[in-house]
């Protein structure tokens, strides 16, 4: 679940995109925390994500992109008990 942040600002799935000079690599643990626990990195539902492997900062999603409903939930930490 690691990502690469490109110099142009795009955030891409590291498994789907080869490294390029200038990339900043975000390892699995930090990406998990940012996407699943804190929900500051968001993506589309898996069937769409599998086509591009792109991520966005929450609140900075391009027009026309629908993020996965998981990121719209009010619960920030899935490990917390309800």
C-alpha cells in the first residue's frame, strides 16, 4: 500500500507505478495511517483505483472524481471500538 509522490504533485500507488527521479516514497505503514486511520489520503473505489492507482489529499480531489465511500465515513480510526 505504499505510494510515490511525484514532483508534479501526483500521488500514485507504488506497486502500479515505477519510480522516477525526484519521487518521494511513502512506505506502507505511513500510507496506512494517512489513508485508513486519518483519512487524509483518499482514492476511488477499488474497481476505478485499479485502473490508475491515483490518490489525492482529502479536500483536494479533482472535479469529476468520486472517492470511495469509506473515506466519507465519520469514523477516523477503524481499530477503535464502537
